[in-house]
């Protein structure tokens, strides 16, 4: 049975440590959407590909093979999974940084076409922000090997991540501050 309303996709973006996963999970829970996390969908395969290529399976930021081959495969996989759900009329929440693609204003139009999203799919971009030190503390606390290079030169990582501007058109854009005091989850629910 088809859904008479076009489905909605929330793209929850933000730098490491911003709390985008917490926000994305809450949106998915409250909206009954499929929750698709790039790390969950891709990490095992990504690490295997990096190891098979003879590179450090935990290094992403400074790994030319990851950046030129694997990263685009991760996002294509995530966006295909989104398309599968959207075609069933199910809303989707995507949890991924997407920073590499921010400069392309037509990114969402291209993605929708390439990955078979239904016509009229509503896109909502939720950018989660946080202060530099809170983000660093969160990244340090989670203890992922893939964050080693970020923490080794946090100032450079944060400067680049905090200056990145999402230029996507064709979407509603929301910005949510997830500072040390935490985000007002009620405000998130009311906004969405």
C-alpha cells in the first residue's frame, strides 16, 4: 500500500562530538522513522577495505585511499538504504557528517535522483552544533581509534569542521545547539 504523502528525510549533520547521533535517534524515535547511521552501516566494511588496501583501518581523515575510494562508497550505501525506506513511504533519519558534500548546492537533488528517492521527498537538514571543548571531551570519552588523528591536532580539525557551511538547496535547514548543558529535546520535537 502506498503512502499518499511524500516521505521525509532528516539529514542530521555536525562535527565529531556534536551529539548528532543523540539528536538523530530522538528524531527517529519520535517520528517513527528508520534510523540509518553511516558508522553502523559501513564501519566493518570500511575497516576491511582499508586493511585490504594496506592502510590503517582506523585512519580516515589523513588516508588518501579512504578519501578517494571508500568514503563515497560509504555515503552511496547509506543513501541507497535511505532510498529503500523512502520508496516504502517510511520516513528516514540519516546520521552522518556529510561535510565533504556541503559545497554542492544541488547535492540533495542529485542524491534524490541517483538513489531513487520518491518525487517530492521532503528534506530537512538538522545541523547540530556544540562548543569546541565539549566536542573534544566527547570525542576523547568515546575512545574510537578513528578519532586519534582528530585529537592529535584538535585545533586544526575543529577549525575546519566549525567553518564548514552547508550550502544545500531544496531543504529546510535547522540549527540546534547541543552545548555542554545538552540540547532541549522538547524543542527538537516541536521544531520537527
